[in-house]
C-alpha cells in the first residue's frame, strides 16, 4: 500500500507537457522595443512643443519691453517739456528739435528703440500747450507699432 501511495504521489507531480504551447517570452518579443519608440516619439513632441512655447514667450516679452520703452520715452519727453515750458515751441518737429533736452531725448530714443521715429506736435493759438508725442517703431520681422500720448503742458494747466 505504501508503494501505491508513493507511486500515486509521484504520478501527480509529473505533468504531461502541453503540446505546441507558445512560451510567454517568445510571443512578446519586440513589443517592448515598440513601446519604447512610441514613448520617445511622444516625449520628442512634448519637447518640441515646449521649445515653441518658449520661443513665443521670448518674442512676447521683447514686444512688451519695446512698448514699455516707448511709453517711458513719451512720458519722459512730456516731463522735459514741463521743466522747459518757456521753450515749448522748440520741441515741435518730426526729425529734429532745437531744445537741448529734446536732442538728448532723441539720442535716448535711438538707443532704446533702434529705428524708431518720433513726431512731436505742439499746439498753437487756442490749442497752446496741447502736445502730442507719437513714437513709431518696427520689430525685426514684425509690423509697425505706434505709441501716442497727448497732454496739456501750459502755465494755465499748472495753476
């Protein structure tokens, strides 16, 4: 009986091989490589998108900086006009102005906004003291931008 029991246990341990069963490794051979390539492709598109976003942000920052410079320069010129109110008419002009502080301002304009032009209008008669400062510039490869501000620079406005 003991022999039968040992024989029965031994036979239960021996399992017949499965005929033509593919092993798990061979059926998935190459799938991991395809998954890695797809992951790399997705990663590359993400990096390219990030580079494009960074380029757009740098361009927008540059445009904002030039607009801020134009606003600063226009306000500075009006401040100079207030300080030199007796020579207000000498600030008028598009490409030249005779006031010393105006020529200094034009040098600053050329430094901060290369290629920019400024048109300064000073009112006369009933519009005496009304001034307009218009600054135009173009970014490389971009369209022309304009900043204009108007103010009343007169002894009457100060009192």
